[in-house]
DNA sequence: CCTGGAGTTGTCCTA
DNA sequence: TTAGGACAACTCCAG
C-alpha cells in the first residue's frame, strides 16, 4: 500500500507552530495527515454559539493552510479512527492533551483501544505545567493561587521553550466532510455580526500577540484595569483554541525584559499562571462547573427572577457600567476583564442570582469560552471557589465606573443613549434632573431603564443572605 | 500535630 | 480631604 501515513488529531491546538505532537510526527515520518473531529459524545457541555463560530472560521483557516488536506469528521472519534485504520496504512497517531473531564476520560479509553492497532502518543500542547505535576508536598492539589504559582509552578523546571517547524503534509485522497458540512453556523444570526470584530486564525493570534507586546505590555499592571485602554492582551480566544501556545506568550513576554518594567512582565506571566491554576483546579475538581467548591454555599438562598436575568443579559439594568460590559459581550463576543468582575459581582451579589446563570450566558457568548477558566472565574466572583473573593467584597457599579472609566468613554461607546448626559450624571442617570433630561431628549424608563435594583438595599440583602452561611 | 502568617482585583465609615 | 480600619472568620500552606 502506498497510502502509508501518520495521523495528527487536532483538537484545541489549532496551530502549526510550537505544536509538540506535529513536531514529533514530523521528525519520525515523512507523511502526515491531520484530522479534526467534531465530537459531542458524552460531552457534558456542548460548544456555545460563539465557540462554534470561532471554530468554523478556525477550521477554514487551518484547512487552507494545509492545502485542503484537513480531514474533517463529525461523530465518535473511536469509530472514526478505527475506520481510518482499517482503510489506510496508518503508522502512528498522536495528539496534544485536553483536560476537560469528559475529554480526559474519552482520550484514556481511546488511547487504550487504538494502541491495539497503531502506536499512539500524546503530548502537552496547551499548558505550561501539567496539572498532575503541580501538587503540594503531601501530593494533594493546591487550592490557593499564590502558593500554587510561586511554590508549585515557579520552583519547577521552567516551561518548555517554543519550537518552530515547517511541515509538509501528505496530499491524501481520503474523503471527509467539508468545514461547512459540520453546520457550525447553522443559526445564521447573532454570530455572523459579532464575528466581524475578530480575525480568526493562527497568524492573527501572532499578530495580536505582537501588537500587545508592543503597545499593551509596557503599562500592563496599571492599564489592564481600564476597559477603554488597550493594555489587555485580548488573546484569550486564540489561547483557548491553541492558535497560540502559552509557551510562546510566556517567552516572548520574557524577552522584553530590557524594554519593559519587570512588574508588567511578571503580572502578565501570572495571568498565564491563573490559567494554569484554573486547569489545575478543573483537573483535580472535575465538578467545577456544576458544584460549589465550597459546599456551604449549597444552601445559599439564591433568588430566581427571569426579569432580572434578562435585564442583565441584555445590558438593561440601568447601571451604565454594567450595561456597557454586557453589551460589549453581546456586540463583540468579548468582555474586558474588569467588566467581567463588575458584571459578575452584580449578577451574584446585587441581583442575587446563581453564578451558574452567568456561567451559562458567558459560555454561550464568549469567543474565549473555556470550561476551566469560565467555571473557576465565576466561582471566584461568587465567593464559592476555593480561593475566592470574600463574600463581603461587593463591587459598587457606580464607584467602579467612575474609577475605571473616568472619562466615560467606554460607557458611551456601548451605551450610546447616554452620550449627551452631563458627565456628572453618567454613572447615575436616575439622579439627573428632569429638565436636563428633557433638554437632551432622554426619557428614563423609555430610552434607558431605571435601575432594576437599588445598590444599597440589594447589597444589604446579599450580606444578610450570606450571613446565614456562617458556622 | 502545632503554629503562625497569609489570602487577585473592594467598600464604607470614621476620625 | 484622606488615610486607616472594619468587614468575618476560616482554611490553606509550609516549616
């Protein structure tokens, strides 16, 4: 048979550079074929709308880079691989590891099954340190970030250095689906507009990184708190899909030690460290998305109010900074980190709604939707996590708006109906005198809502609710 | 087992 | 106007 080749399975490593599995195969075999499988078997959280869209364009890009040689399937990987093995001469199969609980489970079984037929190898292509390697001296997982990162990670061997390679891909004749055949864009609604804010593909990840390292990193530690500044990396969607590796980000940031104050580099690296922490938590606490990590919160009296939830989702709470954040998400499939905290705190501690409502909404809307980071971050905001914001730490949307959007540019960008309101009332439009409102032709309750809840009262209510958890 | 220090990102009140 | 402490204790972690 002339049809002999090795197989790389693309999953959350949609890149050709710094890809350990591809690199391994290329050193061993001349002919490599790449496969992507859209797999929802035993998956307890199917891809959200934004993720499907991102994946669609990512696959188009990748297939193009591979001269249309990407094999695309939908279904159960086990039967797909067994079929491929039966019909071709496959010498070896390899992939980079995933860490979501159902994927760990699936891959373990799959490796066992496939190993009966071909050689199977797996690699670390998406984490700086493996979750089972970062443990306390007593072999139990860390629950607190600082010791996890400082002691657990930084005293270990430094992360793998990025590798670069050029691959030549085997021009096979195997039939498979097209990207469109996966029907990832079936809805043809919201996603198609939102995606215009992004350029999707490996080279754009690199472009985004270079832009950030040049323009954002220099004032990262301070500027990253301001949603209207360009100091955050905005690289999370690429990182989630592996269009860039954390290793590449880590070492490229480190390279700038001569030009950039150490604190900025250290804080950026520690943000990558947070991502490691979240993956570590997910690995050791696989229920992270469905269960409070602090189970005393199981008896917390969450409210249930569809109107509140809808107003939050649509950015119609009457608090300008909250609404700006929620509309940024709706419009661009992304939300600045500061706003994720403010809007998250508001949902959980002012509207008193369960954090899982927020987790689900973000999962559906965010291009960077990531099982580990999303779940762990919501648990952090809600105070239910292992290393969480204390419950009495409740963000005040008025104060936060004034502090982190002092010119109101971010608010006006996403809540344009407030663009003519005097700055004095931008953060509290309900306090604006009626003669000014009619002068600027703004009808509160019609053009822009009154606040859904009172900040002081709802805060007090939350503190009271939390107090029953004591002891 | 004991001990002491520490824990991402805040707010509010008081002096 | 501003700086400092209270908020609430508890668990985690390392020596």
